[in-house]
C-alpha cells in the first residue's frame, strides 16, 4: 500500500467522523447518514486511482 492509498483511506474515515461528531452535538443523524455514501465513493475512487500511480 503506497502513501496515497493511506491518505485516501484516512480521508474516507475522517470525513464521516466529523459528521458523526456534528450529529452527536445536534442530535440530527441525517448529517452522518448522508455523509457515508459520498465519503465512501470518493475514498474508494481515490484509493483505486492511487493504486495505479
């Protein structure tokens, strides 16, 4: 696993974590739930593009 793949995985995990904290503070879980699909999509795209580089 190269450096850029590790960055992609880190972003894929960090962004939902931010929305999880916001959801805990506001008690509106839509923030967290709506952040999962885009975060996963962008993270996996970055992971596979970094794999080819």
